[in-house]
C-alpha cells in the first residue's frame, strides 16, 4: 500500500509544481469537453423539449432511438467518427483526425442522446396545466417556450451534468479519434490509462485527482444554482 501513498504525494507535487505533461492533458480535456458540451446543449435541449412536449407521428420510435443511443459504447462512436474523418472518409479533407475538434465531435455524439433523453423526461414530468394557464394569460410562443424551460430548469441542469460526467470520463473516443498524442490530443483519461500501464502511478493519480476536483466543482455550481 506504500506505493499508493507515495503516488498521492507525488501527484500533488506534479499538480502544484505545474508539471507540463500533466497540465497539457488537463487543458486538452477541458477544451474538447467544453466544445462538445456546448454543441450538445445547443442541439439537445431544443430537441429534448420537442420530444417531450409535443405529440407527433413516430414520436415513440424517435424516443426509442434516443434511448438506444444512450447505451452506445464509446469505442463504437469512436470507430464511426474515425471512419468519417479519416483520409478515406467523407470528411477526411477537413483534417479533423487526431485533433481536439475531432474528439469534440465524437464526444458530442456521446453527450447528445443524454441531453435529449433527460430533457424530454423533465418536460414530460412538467405540470400539463401550465400550458393552458400561460395561453390564457396571453403568452406568445416564445414566452411559452421560455416559461416551460424555466419550469424544468433543474431537470435540464441535471441532464447537462450527467452528460458532462460521461464526456469527462470516456476513453474510447479520445483514444481512437485523438490518437493520444502527447502535448496535443492526450486527455486526462487516456493519460491515466497510458501512465498506469507504464507503472507511473503518481501521474495517473494526479490526473485522477483533477477529475475529482472538476466533478466536485461542477456539483458545487449545480447546488448553488438550485439554491438560487
């Protein structure tokens, strides 16, 4: 057990001494995850609202597809994205392979079904009398939409938090699409897997501590917003 304690001591040394390799992985993770979450929230919240609020033909089939996408393995998403952005794929000319934007695209496909499904569930649990009350008060369509979203804001925040947790901890997409290139596309999770395999437990623990700190910070922010 001594190597675990020594690993934690060395981990805090790496973090507070500004170790370039460690913080490069942190920077790559934050950049890729921020881009993917921005895209998934912009697309997922409106789609989730439509799926949960309106009745339309094939709604049940659409919900089934979204729920099925929740269980997609990250390596499968990475394989599909790799096929599209590789030199032989239809998007090969865009130079997305082994780049942070390429990782962000793959992570968007991972987070998007989570945001859609949980947002739709939150909207479905909303009081159905709210719409009639808003219409009777003369609310416009935009006011109806914004008021309904505000009513389910905690469910939407939970959807974003859940998706962010899945994105931050995935390995398959970052490894396959990013290539785990040092100083360039190596993320926290791929660095942990690599360094632990090499016996560098201190670096792996340091990066694991960063993940815990980020998760704690996100939960603190969510708790603050709920109190507000």
